[in-house]
């Protein structure tokens, strides 16, 4: 490919025979142009080199056999290697003509190498790609002189310096010439002339299509070769490939008598060379960098992309090579244009056309187009057939999930699509600040049309893959009726296992419809769907993600949609892949209800009521609807009295408010995941027929019931003699799943599956057959995978259960808990499976306390015999989050997980009266240095000067910024209602009313965790909170003045940061290349960043509102006011999580209007001494 050279790099495999002998087989040619393979063979060009290194004391003799499976005859050779020596031999087995004649498109083959010594055979294999005989290379070796020959001279592609359409571009390039330099060829500075032309071309914004060039008369006539004339490339809007760019640039240089060299690099790349003067060495440029890099970078990019060393093309007449090339190409069915050196391409084509009947050309062209369209339709039909189930089981109507008929008792075989709702996390820039807006969308195609690149994020089982399949169906349906529409291409990243660039993996995934998809790719008529980013094998996963990123950069016009688990993407990949994010929202309760009604019919209401798990809550829900409340509002309305139906009684209102402050019933939380809801329905259907129909919120127990019912159902359809046994199947599947989980894969080759099943209770063939019939495994000709990753994780948990008593959990998380290892979901399921989860928690707490908290919260497991574990988990998390023993990333996660069991610190939550529990730090009276000078701080801004001495009386400042929990209490007490209107300034209340504000901006995710600082609050809202808390506590509470804030942060010695004069990522939460958390953190997780007076997070995490009006510098500080009325801008201090280190200095100042909000802005509070 253009940007990265060969599709597949040279591969090698090394065999260490363990007795001082190492064999290395290295592939030397890939892909193979089968049209000239016999010529390369005659010339001695190696296909593979076998090298033997003998480190022992005796001589060794090896017999080698090399064969391309199904395509060549074997080639035999011998290597004799003396002690302490290395010998090598090359091989190029002869292809069988009848075998390569069957190759119609790029075909993957296997080279088998067998090393035989003293009767012992050691095999190895290498993959190689074979190109069909009607594909011509762009360069070949001259068999006489041994030089590389430019085949395009014999394919009718020539430079046209006389094209008059070049003149306007040259006129534009004159402006880029340095003073005193003209377009005079070798009489002046040649490099300056080349650069001027390069910059003029870059201004044209020609887009480059990095596509392999194929000259194939079977698919198109010679009149439609890929290479276009310079005038065509210059005509906007223009799309060019590498040869287009090279010939265009070469035309411009030759017009000024500058000697050029067109260098072709198989398979399909071209570079332009020129000589700065007639006696100097050649220089080379990468023309496809136009518009992306400057001239110097374009020169350097050649080395970056491994195109050197280059072979120079001899411009002299090549009589013998010319005859050989022409005769050889004709012999293999390629019809080149026979033309002399540098004629006009147009003239050459016209000359050739005179020898061909026009009608034949027309028929060839039309037939080629018809064949391509038929190939496209065949591909689209296969997509529609594969995903036709979504046509029948999905209706895109507001408020309607699907239409179903009566259901078979085998619920798993009935695929139903949950119409998803997404939050589009749209980033915008306002006043130089980055903002994230959550916009609810239900039409993904609209987002694709607008942004082209996006990632669908969701929890396991949330419907990401199903959404992609539905999109493929929709796009295939559109392309079936419109030949110009984009073709959908769905690729499962779970199979991205080999060490290869992402582009090669994509091309290798085109399968039987390669020709149609390649043509569509060249024409930018493909939308690429990449599924399961997080399920790629763990080994070298980061390298694969980086390769995907490079692939996206190289193909900027290709629409791409990826899917990934939310946690994996945000923690591991977001910094590598900058994509628009669509978050799959949890399935709302009312949509769960409609699913149950549609699927279970008259039994749906029974299961729905059971999912409440509390008859009083269900009665409250019924009463809500009876009094006119919207059903969805019962679950989603803000927990304030204004949201309650007017006929709701006082006690009912209190009950509802209490419910809304908590969490929804566990079964509804479980059912918010579509996969889990389908499993609930299946279990309910089966247990209603054979048991009491009751459910549990324990996920492990649910999976256990689900698997047991599946196996029992299948066993009932088989004779006992043929059924291998339910327990045997279960144990064997657990053994397989544990091995796959240990390998870090969700799909494996059948051979590897058989290795993992050695010694299993059930033979692998029986296991694959019966597990596939139970819909627990998906079995293809070559690969095995569980029907869902959660099913694999459940079975792995079952195997882990037996190992747990003697297992060392440090082997599962050897590097701490910052990076997931793939065992997290399995551990949560294991916690639910165990009769009592304390044995797991005992082992997990010292290794991964964050996961221990998740097990407590998410597993639904049993802790009946020890109620002290939540306190133990709480203490472990507290020690991890707020001590210095762990790096910041682990402290961040521990601080977040503390919300599961409750953050017990004073100053973070609420007191016994339900009011914010503020922990105060005393700042004694006295003078301090406020502001900076350039002498004391070379990073100082003008707005921090001049430095001055300020005296302040004693005051107290909150140890932490105000948290979400604390601010939410203000909201719940009606802080935005008439009851507390007197707490707002006049301007603030006017803004609240005009904007209809009922609470702070919410950004979702970690931003909303209880012990994180509240963000998305304006200065008006912060002042209202202070007045409310003053009235509720009887203390004089207010925002700090700028001077109070700076003294609390800095102390009296004029230090740069609250802790001293140097900064590191361990001191504060701010933007660095080493941090991937683009969100607030729990308050107080930086113990090394505490201020001299004991306040935390004075630098970083959130920028904090101050009472003082903004002035440009301290010379104007006399104009500043601490009064509360008016609409003047107010000061902000401290820097936030998305600020750089310079912004975190104690003296650094910012200002904005009092109505402004931001996801990095919060506040802390002060009170005067004695209050």
C-alpha cells in the first residue's frame, strides 16, 4: 500500500532444537507475483532463506524440504554446518501452472518447511500471499543487467511536460521562490525550485488515495488505467494516487529541464527523485505527504516509511529489457501500451485505440462494470441474509421496541433487537475551554454522516455488536438499491491475532467478496464497522490499537465505527484513538417493561412485578400512574417535590423522594443490560414451567441457572447413550474457558482448543457438537468461541472456583490494579457463584481492593456469615486512595471505588443532620506575598503582577472543594425553587429563571461520583449554595476572596505551588502526557499536594470560583470588589484536571462571567473566625 510499503512485511520463524542448533526460516518475497514467479526462480531470487546456526562441538547435516501447500512442487536441499558456524541456503519451489491458474484474487497460502536430521523431522510454516497471474508488478528486475526496470514505461504511463494546464500552477509557485531564485533548472538553486513547486501543489489540497495499483484487463479496459494525467489531477476537486502525484510533479520539473527519476517500489508505491545539480546524488521526496507536512518532513518521511535504500532507475534506453518485459507481459495476458520514451499519454492511447474495434472496447468496459456490480450485489445479498433477523425483529418507531409472534420455549434461539438509545459525548471549544455535552440520540447513522469516525461504548452485553449488525443490514439494504451508496464491511477484531499492520488485517478480512470490496474501497464507497476492540488478544494489544490508529490516519475519508467496552476504552485506548463517542445508555425500566410484555405476553406483568422485589415500591409505582404521573418519570424525575404528581399524598411523596435518593431495585439494574434481561426472561420462562418462577439478582447464580437449564433442555432431546453427561459438559466448558481467559482471547483455533481440553471429562469433538447445539459455543470450520464473552467469563469462574483455595491472586494482577487484565468480570461472577464470597475477598483485598469493592456491589453474592467485610473493604480503599504507597492511577481508581462502600472521611459527605459535613482548616491572621514577579517566577503571567504584601484576618477554609454529595443536598432541599430564592443574587435568580435551571450541569460517568468535586456550577449557583448553608448551619459561609484563596494555597513564603516549587504527576491532578484520566478525581487523593494550612486540591482537579471581581492585574486591584451583586466577571483560581502545570501555580489567575459553567470548574467555601 502507498503509505506503508508491502502489505505484509518479511516474516521469519525460529526453531530452537534445544541441542545447540537453531534454525531460522525467513520469507524473502511477499506477496508473490505469480505472473513472473518462474522468471524470479530462474534468476535465483530467493522466496525463503533457511539459516542454520550450530553452536555445538560437532558438524551437523540437515535435509530441508520447502513447499507452498497446494501450489508448488517440493524443493529439496541440504545444509552442512560446521561447529560454531552458520550456513544458509535459499529456496524458491516451482509453482504448478494449473494451480496458480485457479487464483482469481489475493490468496493466502502456507509455506511448509521441514528440517530432517538423523530421522527426526521438525516442521514450521510461514504465511505468504499469492497474486493472480493477471496482476502486473510495477517494477521488475532486468535479467541481463540485474537492475530494476520501470515497467510503467511499457504500460503507457508517461510524463507530459508539455501539458498547458501546468502553466497556472507554475505561476502560483513563483511566489514561493526565494529572492534571487528563478525557474531556470540547473542554472540556479534546484532544491529551492522543487520546494516552491511542492508548496504550490500543497495549496491545491489534492487528496491522495493510497491504493494498490493493479493493471488487470479482465476487470477493465486499457483505457481506464488508474493513473491519470497531470491536468486531470489539477482539476478540482481532485483525488490522486501516488503515481498521479509523482507524474504531476515530474512534469513540472521536466518542464524546467530538471532531471527526474521515477522510482517504483512494489507492490504499488512510487517516489520522485531529482538531482540538485548534474553531478550530485539523487534526492527523493514522498509526494503523498502534500497537504499534510512541509517540504522538509516530506523528504524525511521516506526514511520514516522504510523506503530506503532506493534503487535508481536507469533513464538510458534498455533494448533487451524492453523486449523481455513486453513479451512477458503479453504472454500472461497483460496488454501494455507500446510507446517510445516520453510521448504524450493521450497520443499513445489514441494510437493503440486505432487497432481495436470500438464496439469491443465498449463491450469490455460495460461487461467489467456489470461484473463489478453483480459482485457487489452478491456481497450485499450475503449481508442481508446474514442479518435479516433484524428486519423481522426490529421496528424503528418511537416508543416501540419490536413486534413479535408467539415464542418457542427455547428463548435463546429467538434474537430480538433492543432499540438502543445513546449519549453522544460531543466535545466543543468555548472561550478556549474544552466542553463535553451529552446529547441523547437514537439514530446512529445521523452521527456517522456528521462525524464519520465514532466508537460505540457500553458494558458487556449492552448490545454493541447487535447495533453494528443492524447498521450493516440498513447500509446493505440502501446499497442494494443505490449503486453509489456505501458498502458496509463488518470485521470482528477478535480475529486480529497475527503480527501485521491493521491495513493488512482489513484487506485479509475481505474474504470471498474481495474484488467487489477492493473496488469500493478505491472509490471511497465503504463504511467500516470494527467490532470488539476490547476482545482482541491481550498480547501486544496496544500495538494493534496503535496500528488501527495509523490506519485511520492514512485513510481520513473512510467512515469507521468501532465498538468497545466503556471501561477498557476510557482507561486504555482513548488516548490512542480520538473518536466521537456514543455511549450505549442502560435500558430504561419502561423499555424493559415493554420487552417483557411483547415477549412474554400475559406473563410479562408478573415478571415485571417480581423485579421490584418490594411490594410497597410496586404499590407506590401503581399509585404514581393512577394519579397521572408518567411511568418513565417515576424512575428518572429529579428528586424534588415539584416532580411529583399533584394528587400524590405527603407520605407518598416522602416515600418516593427516599426511593429516588437511593438506587433502583437490583433486578431492574440487571435488566438494564439487554443480554442480562434476555437471560432473565429465559430463566423466568423455564422456571415458571418447572418451578416457582422466582429470580435472583446474583449474576453468577443467574448464569448458573441459565447454563443448567440450557444443558438440561438439550439433554432431554437426546438418548442417554449419546449424551456425554451434563456435569461432564459443564466441567469441560469450564476448562476450555479458563484456558482461553488465561490466553487473553475470546476466539481460538480448533487445534488450540483441543490442547486446552487435554484430560477433559468430555472429548473435544463431543463438546464442540453438543455445546454448539445448546447455543453456548459457536463452532466454525477452524475456530471456537463462546456465544458471548460473559458466558466465557462465567465458565472461567467455575474453573477458578476449584483453584481458588490454593491460588495466588497476584498472578492475575501482577502489576497492581491500574490496568485491567481481563479477569475482572470473571472475579465478580465468581463472587456470586461461591456459597460465601469471603474466601475470595480475603485473597483479593491485598491485591486488588478496587475489584473487591466491585464484587461486593455487583455480584449479588452471599456474605451472610461476616458483616465486617464492607468495613474492611472501605478501610483498604481508604488506605490505597489517600496514602502514598500507590501511584496516582491506582489511587484514582481506589478513590472512585470508595463510593461503593461509602467514603467515611470528614468533609466529603453529610453529617448526621443530612447537611454538608465541612472539615475546616484554620488560616491564621498575618501578612503574605500575593502575586508574582518575573524574577521570583519566570513562568509568571502579567496578570499576576505586581507582587504585593497583603494582611488578612484569621479565617477558615474547607479542606476539600464542595463535593457532588454535598451540593446535591442543596438541590434536593429545593435550592433552585422559590423556597430558597432569597439565597440567590438578583442577577443569579434572573439567570436561573431565564435558563430554567434546576441543578448543575451533569457530565455523567466519573464526574458525577459522590466524592468528586461538583462541577458545572456557575458563580451564581456557588453563592446561592453558600447562603443556603449559612442559613441551615447558622454560620457565615461564603466563597473565598482571591486573597483568601491564595493565602490558603500558598502560605506566607511565596512558594510556587501549595507544596513547594517543583511539580510532578504525584502532586496534583492536571494534564500530563502520562495521565489518561480526562475527568475529575475524588477529592484528597494527592496527599503530597496538601497546602501549608492543610487544604487539599488547591492546585488541580477543579478551577475554583472566588468572590472577587476580575481585574486584569494587581495594579488595578483597587477596582476589584468582593460584593455579590452585578454581572461583572469573577475570578477563578487553582487550575483544573485539563490545565497544564503552569496554570496550577498559586498565583495563577483566571476570570469568567458569573453565569459560565464548565466541567473543570467547582468551588470551596470559607467562614470567618468565630463563626
